[in-house]
């Protein structure tokens, strides 16, 4: 579904979930602005037991002139199109207005049967991002509307715990590119804590549980706004001896968590994802992250287990079951591994110094996260079958690939690329789209590695980046080149069968 397809309806009622948050208000405001610009008869509403009362939201509505109206449940049928944003029609968090034609724009896990009038992107950190992208796809001019930009920026900011849970590059693009009023953002975010919440934070800090072996703190907070969890986490991380902390509170339908790390051996976003695996969702930045655990899934997986035991056990498992390796410090033995040969597959490459001058520090934004590199004379940046980016040297490129004098074409990949990586000059902020610069190449088919399937978690620090590790999960593969036992890395499970054949099979 595209917004263009909805322009045939009139009038249009936009509804966000009950007790709306900043992301819901921003998303509804964005849709109101879009359809108003098309000359439609539009209204923006929300329902629920109570109208908005939080001070930061009241300020947001007032300063940005958001035309949202509180309505009671109505038995009257809504004329034209009912468009729900940041929620899904029929779910428990939205009081259903009656309508014959319903469309959905949301970023939460699907809870309804999707149809041609649904766009649901749970990979995004906010519905604001989804609305921004859909409007950009139709050519909407955001530069002329700083109030809307401010709303979308704040919607993403609050739904990702102050940008700490961002992991999708589209969220990062909204954060980095939208025009907004930063003084309003400061006003909204500094009107977010009440005296009662200050007391909640103080009590939670006093009751923290500390693990001396793995140097982490675990804290259960009383009921509070999610941002308070981040405040507690930030404070805890300043304590000597605390390298990692997890703060959570209990909601009616689950647990909201905040994760912090100040050591390179633990990425907060990866730990959040680990804690939420199979029972929720988590992500964010390497130092700040968060997530949500659904009560129903947790009780099904761990019946009768108290929350303190659940989080404590998962944290200990995370630390105790993970192996840390450093390619610069130790070679990797191929004992117990099998020999694989790389398939001849069309992928892409960029020579580093063709992008920016030698010596430039760059940031490469990918679906897997941001990769920081320094441009050297022999740096080649490879684009894999999923759009994943990894560096190599000129000599290894020559041994493993055959260059083709054609522009890189992502449609030739056997796997759909959901995001085309961008390269940013860290000093100047200049951004270049990698597919505008990349050329095609074919893996020679003769490159061989020893590899084996992982049965535990592995973190590999490579010679390219001593501050960030590659994470291998059970089911993924660890591989080492036959010609360099210090060149080893992780190959994702679904990529292994696409890119390698077992020798002799």
C-alpha cells in the first residue's frame, strides 16, 4: 500500500491508539498534513478512558499545533476511510470506531490479518519513521514544515528511548536528516519527569542487584514512564565496577527493559536482543539499548519463574556461554572444521580511495549496524549478497574476486537487499550512496575456507576494528581462510548455503 493509493478516499479519519504517546501523535499529525495537502477532508482523533494529561505531550500538541481531538467511543459509522496509525484496528490498545474501509500504518508486531490496505514494519523503531518514508516516497516537502519535522523527530526519540534502541538505518536517516526545532525538543524532553517518578528512580537504585563476577547490575523499577528506566541505567553505569546494567519494570502485558554498556566486549543492543529472544524484541545502540518482553510468551517459555530469576539467569547465561576471540592476538585452529569453497556469485565492491581520500575516517551504515573504517590505499569495501558490508585488502580481493566493468546492481543478488549502505565522511558529514559508486565483481569460486557450525555464541574482534566485534550465534558458522589462520570471521546461517559449497560433496 502507498499513500497515493489512499488519495482516492474522502473524507479521511486518522486515529491513533488510546492514551497516545509522542510517536502516535507525530504519526497521526504526519498523515493529517499529507492528506490535507492533497485537499482532503481530514480529521485526527484518539479515544480511550482519559484525554492526554502528560505535560510533555500537552506541550507537544500546543507548540506544534497538532489538530488532534479526543473522542468517546462512538456507535456512529465513520464516513470514508478510517486510517489507524501506530496501532492496528481491532487490537486492545485502540477503541474501535466503526468504519467500512480501514487502512493500517504501524511498526509493531502484526496482530491482525494483513491486507492490501496495511503497511506494518516491525523492523522500524517508530511509526514516525514509517510515515516519514511513505511521505518521502510521494515527494512530500519536509523542509517547508519544521513543526512536522519536530514532531517526527520527537516521536522517534521517545519510542526508541532517546535514540538508544535505533537499529534500522531508516530510523537513523530520519534522525540525521529531518529538520526540526531543537529548542522545542529540549523543552519536551525536559518536561518528562514528575516528583513521583524521581522517588521511583531513587528507590530502584537502592535495590540494585550486583554480580561481581560479570560486573553487571540488575534493577527492577516500580511502574514508570520508559524514559525513567533510561535515567536509572545512565546513573548506574557511572558506578565504579558496573560495566553493564539492565533496568526493567513490570507492565500489565510484559516487561520494558533498558540496557547500558561501557565496555567493548558487550554491545547493549545485542544484549537487549539476547534478553528478549523468543519472548519479545530488543535492539538499539552499542552502548544504549532497550526492548520489551511479552508476559504471555515469557510465562509460556518459563512457567512459574519470577522476573528477577528470569533476568538474572539470562544475564549469567549471556556472559558464561559466550566465547571472545581476537584475530590479531591468536590464530584459529581448523581442527574439527570442514573445507568449503566459495561459489561464483555476483556481488559488489568499492575501492576505498575512490570514495574519499586516503586517511579519511568513514562510517558505513548498513542493516547490521554502523561500521567504522579508515581509508587506506589497499582498502576494498565489499557488498555481500544481503547488502552486508565487509572490508578486505587489495591483494585478497585479487585472489578471491574477478572485477567486472559494470555498475553494481543489487537486483542480481540471490537475496533481496532491504537497505543500500551509505558511506559518511566522519569529519565533514558528507554522505555518499554506496550503490552509486560500486562496481560488480564475481567471487572466483576457488577461495577456500575451513568452517564449522557454531553451537554457542562467539564474539570476534577483527584486525579491521579492534573496538567492535562480529557476533556469531548458534547455527551461524565460524570460518577461517586456508591461506591465513588469523583471518577468521562469522558467516550467517542463511548466507552460508548461498555463498559456499562443501568440498567433495
